[in-house]
DNA sequence: CGTAAAGCTCTAGTGTCTAGAGATATTATG
DNA sequence: CATAATATCTCTAGACACTAGAGCTTTACG
C-alpha cells in the first residue's frame, strides 16, 4: 500500500492535487490507515498515471472522466475513445492556428519598434490603439 | 456620453467584463448619470478598444496595465513597451512549440486507432496508460 | 519514546471572466 | 403621461484546475 506522498513521487502529481482529483471523482476514495491516512493500491497508481498523462496531453478533467469510464468497459468498442482524442486533437490544432496568427501580428508590431523612440511614436502602442494597423481580423 | 451597453457593442467587450476591468483598475471609474448609471467619454472608448485589442493579442491584464501606464507618458522612450511586447512574443512562441509537440503525440495516438476494435486493445487508452508508448518526454 | 516529516481537514486564493438575483433607471410605445 | 420593455445597478457565486496556508494528528525512524 502506498501513501499519498509515494503516489505523488511516483506520478509527479502533487499531493494536494491528488486529493483534489479524489474530490472531483477522478480517482476513487482510497482506503484509509488506522490513523485515517490514505493508502493506495497498485491499481490506484495506474489510474493516477493515466490521469497525469492525459493532463499532460491537455485533456480536460471532463474528458478524462469519460476516458476512465470507457476504460472500465474493456469489451466495448473503442469508437468513443477515438472520438474524444480526435476532438481534442482538432482543438489543439485550432489553438496552434490562433497562436500562429498572433505570433505574426506580434512579430510585425515588434519589428516596427526598436525601442529607440518615444512612446507617442511607438508602433507597439499605436498598433494596440488602432486596429487598422493590424493584418488580420481578431 | 455612451452607456455601458453602447461601449460593449462598439468594442465587443461584454458588459460585465467592462465592470470587471473597472474593478481591476484597467479603466477609470466612469462618470455617472443622475440615476447612477455609467457614462463614458470618447477617451474611455479608446482606452477600452486598446484593452480589447491587447487581450485579443493575448496580453495579460498586468501587462496591459503596464502598457497603459506607459501610454500616459508620451514623451518617455518606448523601450519598455517594446520589451513587454517582445517578452510576450517569446511566450507565444513557447506555447506554439509545446502545442505542436502535443499535436504530434495526439496524431500518432489517434492514427493508431480507427475506432474499429475494443477498448482493451485501443491505442488511445493504452497510450494514456503507458508512457512508454510516447515519443517525447512530457 | 521522542521528534521530524508527512498526513489530515477546511478555507480561501489564483486569473479572467460569466451568470444570476433582485432592485432601479431609462427608453419606447400607446 | 402611463405603462411596458429593456438596460443598468450591486452583490454574490461559479467556472477551471489547481495551490497555499492554518492548525491539528499520525507515522516512521533512530
């Protein structure tokens, strides 16, 4: 049986975060020691590793809850898991696209300003005040 | 003089958000009508447009506060504005890099799964359970 | 057995809004 | 001018995914 600190060390999930996941229903309430401290099984460790990994990949708590639920039915077809991951992937791609546009806009703004003049002439400030100086919509 | 609703329509910032910005000190407390409703000037509109635009470009509230402060000193040199924007730009680039790694990981995971088999064999689920199936560190 | 480290619960805070309740103000229509 | 519809007011709480701290108890180790 593992203490919560052991779990934290092995998964890289911080102790308060583990308790938070329990509250959120991502992990089951652990057994307790005589003195009321949480004691985890190997299965709990696997579950937390799964969660950690999914969070690293940017899955939201709700998505993870769904994936866990799917995981409990090993004989079910896996279309749903596939769909969740695919939806997530397209969300990530959208974010990348948005950030790239933003990157270009900022590059353009910054490149016009070498820091060598006064605020009233600064392209950074002017670009923020006047949408007309932008390339794209946003 | 513009009502808060007018301001919202013209800038695309929602009404409660405008009040929130006031609370956060991003915009000055507006004058009030006899019946205690906010009344804004053209200058307030410009300020809110600036904020909106900066938020769209992903600047955080604190950065915007700094930029506004700079904007109040038109004769000062603009190095600081330039620096803030440049720091922000490199933050955006980092985010893009991270998301791209994530994209590749997800692509790889999803491409292994066509939804046509059972959960117990599903690559999506297995990849989440077993870090060893990943390409990169994360 | 004494102490330090780790654990417990509970509350509150982070950042950027968003939503709702219940009251008042303004505007439009008849 | 009366009424109805819309807008606005303040205040509180909620969303997300944690994080921090207070004050107390349990466990591990020498």
